[in-house]
């Protein structure tokens, strides 16, 4: 029930498709075990009009290509053990996110952009720590703001020692916003820069150079201009030498997604997302595998990127990004599945049994990243577990990620499908953690080791609704008489609440337990940044972001809040 | 069990085909009967009472008379006939089609409205549980039971809405309606007036005059609701509520009549000695019941009430007869305000003043009956006038709860109030006196001495008809 249905998106649709031979801003080169990603931003090729991407500054388009490159290096290049990120511009590494672009962007676009760039930087760190594909940043010139934050996501930072090139986080003094792409968190939490030094560093617009940057642990090594490439290469090679990735062999080509977008639906081979603009709801219907998993990793390689677990991860990931950027008014995502519980569980077993294989590992990590994307999406998540569904293992994670889940007790009248079951697998107990490092089940039963133990005894068992409710794996288990109304009312009620309050509430309830760099970036840092993005001191007519480049000085409201 | 539901529960909601309702009722109906037997009219299960049963919403179906045992009474589920193309008549959704299903965003508010209304229905049955022992006539005993079974049916009506539209929450709320009890210190009824004792017949007539009139206005406001099932349910309930007020008004009229007769016959103002209720004592009962009923309307300024109106859930009395935009977004309302210097006025949004508006309609309506009582008094050449006390008198809820005032509205300090309140409210001694008048009269055609017989009987039957068969 609502008087105002949302309308189809106004802007041209943003897609996340990219291909290395079509990159406008990056170059990818592979040389043995070392890949080099070179940033060479085309000033005139912003994803939107109205700004120029000077000094290797980036916008969403630049970052979509980076995201694609990071992804392809993992899947298509098993032999790459280390990646060097650098710039093609003379004496400029990157000036960070483009300021005129940010100043002109709507609040929601800023937030979405930051979240996506954060996710890509997290993926870079994950590649280093879990894919054995380490990132080295070769800073050949000024690295300011988001430019240095990209370096901070790398495992190793080499700075040119030319007496002028500095790393800096000038957001506070110059723009009255924060280094929100992980900068503040990573310098103290990851690089262990002393917090008083970090305070100084973050307020000095020009940043730090040379020895001082090294001594303060802002970089890991210095190199003269003439030897910079060589030093970076050497460091990359020693990292690659420690990589457990295969030295040679075929990669997994990620082909163009088979996707049809209309105003009512986004359809992929294994996923259909139906959009109800009146209810402001998107219903994801995921298709389980239609056959048993391959007998070996080699057989899996032969399937190409149509292998179910990989295909479903790609499609789900793409759909989540599509809805985030292009359907901001669709505030509730409903997850449904269809297929055979045993086949999903068998795929989980296949992934777990072959977890030493580089591609199996990549696929599992990709599933993990995709589910994390869902966790940090500012949408209400509801899972509907009905007869014919296949919420097992990896797909059960969707129900565990949801803010609320409903599982039908019994069957629908007139249907000959047996009652729905869910089947936990080992995949639910560790390989797919949320950003706090805990599994979704651990998070659900935080601090209750006894409950976890009981649940572990149910691995591999089919649980009907009453059991699932009893075990705490679903929120409600209405029968078919109550089902329609309970679900309808839950969704309608959700759609009526303030989206802002819901986002705040959901983000606060989804991540109980310990903090990690990642969780701090998504919670603390992003929340502060998004608050500042709303404040007149940044975005008011006299705010620093608005006046940037005009020569006028901002007129701050001096009151502390 | 399912097969005969349509027969034992008269209804126009296709009960026999509704699995959801049948399932809910399977649990609820036995619990309801148990409640009736434990908390309903005391020692009455063997009596056969000349009751009106609604068996359909047609003009000839809503009043079917017969002697029945109350536990076998056919509590039915009736909604007034649907109006074709009904639209929401007020609030932010004015002009849109009325909802036939609960709108998700208003689920909580609607449930609260229905539960609050529903809670009053069994409460009054509980409050009146002991009255059957002291009825002044068979006619009155029958009226008491008629009111009781209809309050029971009103509970069914609200429970129907909870069962049909609110899923598991609704079923739980329906059970809770039977678990709270009037005056129970641990699980009291929601509204305080429904925890007061109604243990004498004067109080019963006051109750059916005032409290049931509050019920009428609440139901009228809910019958404007944009949630069509609630509207239709309340419209049908209003036809029954009218009978309750008839019992109250004619009951009080007959007490006034008898008192005046005794005053004339014995030429005395104090009819206590001759077994009557003196007029000043009646005034005290009015003071008490009217003032606690004003509290039932809630605070003069209420965000909840404003929300209910804006959401289209609860309107004003006779919304469609009002000449305004029915949205009241910018309309203002003057309401009283207590200040150091006395009572002043303040301006608030009209939406926030919904409770006060409904209460003012209630006051006008309450006064009309008093005018008729005063005519009877005047016809006996007695110089006395029954009046409604001022809205500031004896209040526990709203603006005036923090001050004390006399029935004429004069402000009092706490000390003066303590000193004077026994002059205006029933004292324990007076209550004892009224209780002493309450001797049961069970012979057909006979009546207790403190009340006059009715002008006519029920459904064309004479006064001396055997309205209740004790065998």
C-alpha cells in the first residue's frame, strides 16, 4: 500500500562490465609471475559529464575498471603471484577521487561510490592475504587522498624518493571531509602509524616525503627515480616467490555476463530479479544447480565460467551492484531460491574438498565477497524459504544474511511439493565470514558456544520449518494459512519506514561481535564520512567541497556538534 | 467440528470456507466459553433467557427472539454490508479506495486500536458479573443478560478482525483478551474505567448510559476507518450499542420517575427512608461516571490520535456530515491549558485534538438524556436539575489531571478538594445504602421499590412476561 510507487531509474543505467582491451584508464601487463596495473586516466572520459579527471584522479568509471582488473587477475591469471600498481603520469601517482565529481554528486551517489571503492580495496587486501596474489604499490609521484588510500590497500608501498613526491591525506585541511576510503582506519589499524603522528599527517595538506614517510611507517621502502621500477619489481618478485599459485596453466576466462535488464526485471541464467515498484521490493530468485558438481577441478575447469558456483556468484554480485546503483528506491530485497537441496550441498562439498585448488579457492572467496556485499548493502533483506527452495550451505547464507527470514511450515494447499527444508553444510561454519571475521551463524549466536555446537551436529541434515525455528536458523515459521499475510505485512511495513532509519538500524544489528579493519571502514569511517557529506561545512554553498577550486575560502559553522 | 460452525456461529463472512478463521476459532472458541463460564454472569448457566440473537444483517435477521441458555447463545460474526466503491473519507489517504486488507505500514496501529476496543467488551461483562443476583425485575435481568451476550459478541467481532487480518500476532492478542480481567491487580484491563466495580444496578444503568455511550462514539469513529473490515464491523456493532444505551437511559429515567413519585407521595426530599434514591445522590453517581468516562477519551492533545486520523484509521464522529476538507493538515484547534494563573487556551493542530473533538460530541449527546430526565423532574413540580459536571472535575487523564475542580468548574487547591469531594462523589456509606436497596425480584410482573416499571416490555411482550426461566 503506498500512494507513491517508485519510478524506473532516470539516469542512464550504470553497468559494471569491463574488458581489459576496452579499459580507458588502466593498462594491465603480465610479465611472468608479475602483473602491472598502470593508472593512466583519460581526463575526458569521466563516467558522467561535467568534470575532467585531472592528475590521475578517479571517478566510478575508473574504479569499475580497477575492480574488473583485480577480479580478472585472480581468475584469468593463476600464474600471477604479485601485482604492481603504478601510474603512467609523470610525477603524479594519483590525486584521489575527483573533487568536482564528488561535489556535484548526489549524496546517495557519493555513498555508493565510496562503498564500491572500499569493496575493491578490500578485495585487493583479500587477494594478497588469501589468494596469494600480493599487491605492491609503486608510487612514482604525488599520491594524495584516495591515491594514497589505494596504496594503503596494498601489502607493500614503495615511494619514489625524489625530494618532492609525497604521500598525503589532505581531505580534512583542504576539503573538510575525511579520507573515507579506508585511509584513516588503515594508517593506524593496519600500518600501525602512531596515532599522534597520524593526526599530524592527516592535517598537513602537503603530506610527507622521503625518509620521514618511511620512518613514520607511511611507506615500506624508498627508491630513487631511476631505480624505482627495479626496486618495486624485486619486492614483487620476492612476494611472488612465496605465492602458492600455480606457475603456469590455463586461467578461467570470465566471459560477458548473459544479462537482460528491463524496468521490471533483471534476468541472468541462474538468477532473476523481479522489481515491484509499488512495494519497492526486488525479489531475487536464485536457481540451484541442475546437476551434480564436476568430479574433479579439471572437469570444473572444462565447464568454464558456467560452472554453477562461479556463475551464480557472478550473477548475484552483478545484480547487487546493479540494484545498489540503479535502483535506489527499491528498499527491500527478498531472497528466494529454487532447486535441489542435495545438489547445492554437493557443490559445497566439492568446493570444500578441493579447497587447495587455486580456482576452487577463488570461487569460494568470490562467494564470500559477494555475500559481504549483500551484508553491507543499505537495503532491508528478507529471505523466503518455501517448498521447492534450496537454501543449503552457500545459499543458506542468504537466509542468514537476511534481517528476517520466513520459512513455510508444512506445504501450500493444493501444491504437491514436499515441505521446505534447509540443510546447513560446513560452508556455513567458517569459509564465508562477514566483515567482522565471524561466520553468519557465529554472529547469529554470538557468544553462545553451546548453540554453535548443537548446530554443527546438524551439518548435512535436512531441517523442516519447526526444527529450523527451534534451532534459531529462521525468524518465523508461519503455515500456509498465515504465510501470505505475514510476508505481505512484513514487506509493506518495511517499505513504509524511513529508509535512513532502517539503514542505520540494520547496519547496527547486522554486525555484532568483534571489529576488524574492514568492519571499522564500513561502520565507523563510512558513517562519519556520510554524516560529513550531509553537513553545510562540506556541502553547503559556503562549504569546502563546494568552493574547492574557486579560490574562495570556506565559511565554517564553528560549532562543534 | 468444522461442519457445524456455520450453524453454531451465525455469520456473513463465509466462515465455513475460511481455513484461517476455522483454525483460529478451533482454539479460541473453547477458551471463550471457558471464560464465559468463569467470568461471565454468575450462576446463570441453567437459566433460559429471552434473548435477541443476530442471525443475519438483514432487517429481519438481526433481531431473532427466543428463550436460550446463555452458554448456548449463538455468538455471531457480522459485518455491515459492504458499500460499493467505498473510499477513505479523511486523512492523508482521503479519496483513495478503502483498504480491504491491513496496510502493512499501519499494522501495529490498527492492531492497537482493535485490541483497545476489544478489551473493553469482555471487561464490562466481568464488571457486571454479580449483578444478576440483585436484579429489580425479570425484565431488567433479561436486559442485563442481553447486554452481556452482546458485549460478548462485540468481543467476537474484534477477535474476528484479529484472526482474519493479523496472523499469529492477532491470535495471540485474541487470547490475551481473555487473560486480562477487570480489576485484576496483575493483569488488569487496559482502560481504568473498565477496572472499576459495577456492583449495583444504579451503577449498571450509569455504565450503560455513559460508558456504553463512550463505546458508541469510539465505534462511530472507527466505523469511519479506511480499513473497511473494521468499518463494517463497527457499523454493525453500533446497532447493538444503541440498545445498551437504551437500557441505560430508560433505566435512569425509571429511577428518576420512581424517586419523583416517592417525593410526591411522601412529600419529602429525602426518599431514603421510603426506599428511593434521592436526586442529589443520583447527581453524585452522574458526577462519578461521567468524569471517569471523559478520561476514556484520552488526552486532549494526542499524537497517537493525530496519527490515527492522518493514517485514515480512526475518523471523527459522522465524518461525512462535517463541512471541512477532512484532512485538517493546517487546521487549528483551541484547547484549554492549565497555567499558574488558571485555565487559559492554547492553539494546537486539529489532528492532535481528535480525542477532545470526539469527547465534546460525547458531552452533547450525554446532555440530551439529562434534559429528558429533567423534564420528568419538572413534570412532578420538583425544583431540581441533574447536570453534567464540568470537564475539569475529577479527572485522572489529560490536561486537568494535575488540578482539582468542583462540578461547576471552580478551581480548588488540594486541601479544599479533599474536604469537599465527598459532597460530590459517592461515599462508601452512600454506596452501601444503594446496595441495600438491591433486593432481587424474580416474580414475573413484580419490581423493586426503588425503580419504576418500564412503559413497555421487550419485543411486544408485556412487562409480566417470563423473560427469564430459572428451570
